[in-house]
C-alpha cells in the first residue's frame, strides 16, 4: 500500500514557523514529508533542518513557491559512536565586558584558539555577534579558517536584518532562532560569550 506524504502548507508564514511545523512532522516519525513555503529563507531553513534530521531533501519551485520533499534516509548499519560535539554561542562582537579595544583583542584570540580546539561543531552568532561575520570584519580570516575545517558558522537572520547587513554576510550561512535552539540543546556542550 502506498502512503501519502505528510503535507504541510506553510505558505505565507515567516521563519521559524515553517521549521517548527516541519519539526512536528519529524517528531511524529513521518518518513515522507512535503512542505510548501513561499519564500527563500523558509526554503533554506526547512531544507537545512531536514538534512540535520537525517532526511534526503528535494526542492521544486512552482510559481514562485517552493515544494520541499523530505524522505527519511535508511539508518546506517553499525553506526559508530557519536563524538562529543561542542557549540559556541557568540552574542557580541566583543569578548567580555569592559574596554572595547581589549574585548576585540580577546575575541580575536578566542577565535584563533577555537581553530586549535577539537570537537567544535557549530559557532552561532546572535545580536552584535553577527558584526563579526560580515564584510570588513577584522576576524574574517579566523572564521573562514574555522569554516574550512568543517565548523558550521551560523548568523542570526533577524539580527543581520536588524543591523541591515544581511547582504554583507561574508562567511557561513544565515540561520534562525529555532535552528540555533535545536543546535544548542542537542550538542554535548555549549560555550556562551
């Protein structure tokens, strides 16, 4: 018997609503989900969430809307034990409180040191932290080196919009609060700056 896909109509909804609706389908154990969204940000965020949850993702554009199909991948046989994953939340363009110049020096040193630290999987930039991920940031070289090492560099889309710098993003990808929360609650350890 062929079963119909679990279908979600998230057209006209802003992030993170399409992601949350999709996550509900995932949590129900649905193996075949089709999500309809009406904007690029929702398409990207739902697709990323699907991949992170172990689904194959296919996107079809239909009349300015996106139909995203998620199909659960088969679980690998004898999967190895998961290594510890660490996420870092950067809430400011400065490290700590106090003198701004010292805060910039310490942030540069911190990001350089992260490149030498094992287990870092994600670095999430929120609030003024997103200023470090855009063109002109003195720390782009460090962040690009971290990304080349396989670390996901994620900047809050709402924060980039607030500072009107989304088009200047120079490293990593745009994320949303739902995905950030999912990462922070699923990794083994978290560091917050």
